[in-house]
């Protein structure tokens, strides 16, 4: 995917969003973004490089399988899919931020409900519009992407799709007993693949997180780009 995006020449020291996003797209293959998500998993230290690649592959396959199942049954419109699944979608206009993290959406399963934080969505959309990034990103409105992401969590949580539960790692051993756990980050990776596949996105969903990361802390965003470049492709 990175070969489809050519980064325009930027002046030395240019730390603008307009300079960042082409560089993110050039470096950020879907697998690199997946490894970036995996890196924040509480159990990532237990993975060998081969295990990590296997985990990422499992998550991407799970998201793709769910997308194929859902589109065959209910199409590609996230709101229409939510209606078919009888999952209420609430749109909150209140700012949603936890520390340095901007919250776009949430899924709760008791009862099933999705909250879209429209203030965050509107800010990301404004950044896309103001910096003329729509043609490059192939997205003008990030709302459907976040809704699709949460729909995957519903499908997995209700066991309507096999999901990522099959991938488990050993965390301990007591005599003949082995203790295993799943990796929470794999559901996030699968949800991103699901959303991208449902909507036919040409840009990996996680790339769009750089919009608001840059708005909050541009130096951190550029540092994260350098980290992204070092991850497995």
C-alpha cells in the first residue's frame, strides 16, 4: 500500500501535518500499523518475532473473514449493519479525551451499544479538510470508520465471528498445568482490518490516528513515525 503514496518534497524542518501524513502513508503498511498496535499489548514481551508475525497475521485474517461475512449478509454501510444487528448507536457531542488520547468511539456489551464521540470526529474531519488531505487519504469523514471498528467488537464479543480468541500464548506453568491467555491488542488489529475492508479504504485506519496525535503533540507524532519505520512489514 505504501507504494501508492508519494511524499511531496518538504522543506527541512517542516513538522506540519501536511508534511507528516504523506510520510506516514509512505512508511505505514497495514502490517506495520498492526505491529504498532501490538507493541502496546500487556503481553507483547512474551512474544518472539515469529510469534508476533503470527499474531498479526491471525488478527488481520480474523478481521477480513468478519468483513466478508458481514458484507455478504448486510452490505457495507456501518449504520445499516448496526441496525441489522440491533446495536443502538448514540452520538455524543461532548469532548472526549483521556490524558493524551482522543476518544472517538466506544462499545459496551451490557446492553450492546456504540457511542460515537462526534466532537472528536468533527475535529479529525476539520483537519482533513483544512489541510486538503481528502484526496491523499481517500477519506473525508472518519465517523463511519470508527463505527465499523466498534461493530467488529460486537461481532467478536457476541461470538458472531470466530475472532482472535484462537491465538493464545503461555503465561505461566505449574507442574503439568500451563496457563494461557489471549492478546487484547489482536481484537483492535482485527477491528481496523474489518473497518477498512467494509468501507473499501485505501488508507489503513490507524494511519488516520496521526491526524489528532499531531494536533495534540506534533513532536510525539513525528517520533511515532520514526518508530513505525522500524517495525516489521
